[in-house]
C-alpha cells in the first residue's frame, strides 16, 4: 500500500498539483484528500488503488 501523508492541506494540494497527470486526476486526488480528512481526520492519499478518472462529455448541437 502506498500511502502519502501530509502535514496540512496546502502541502497536500501542492503535491497533487505537481504530480497529477491532468486536470481530471487533480480533481479525483483532491476529492480523495477531502474524503480522507472528513472521515479519518488526516490529510493523506491512498495510492495503492487505481485512480478513477473524471470524464466530461460536452454534447453541443
């Protein structure tokens, strides 16, 4: 299990910004960070599982 812990939210967001491959991955990691803080009271990311992607479909006619 690869778990990355952070001292505070700013440190975590900076890490995510530097390591996210694209905006979708940034959003997923940020939401994972928020979830972990709300439910576990700590800033961390569990990267042992594949990161889901955010897909946006824009149907313009």
